[in-house]
C-alpha cells in the first residue's frame, strides 16, 4: 500500500480545504443565478426542456 513520504503541513492542508470550499460556494452561486434567470424568463444561452403541455396552450 502506498504511503506519503512526508507529512503534509497544516498550512497546505488548510489551503487545499479552502480551495475545495471556494469551489462549492462558486458552484452554488452560479446555480442560484441560473435558476433566477430561468424563473424570470431572461435566460439566454441556457437550454432547458419545456413541458409540451405548456407549449400547446400558447
């Protein structure tokens, strides 16, 4: 089984954790932004399926 040759420092570990957390926050913010634009009807460049029932009513 492979083992690391040297112990990872606390600063490296914390830095890696901070990057991981930042990616999650960015993804959540982007998802919220896309959701708001889709609900408001101002979505451009974002393709999402429409219900066929809604299209037939128009």
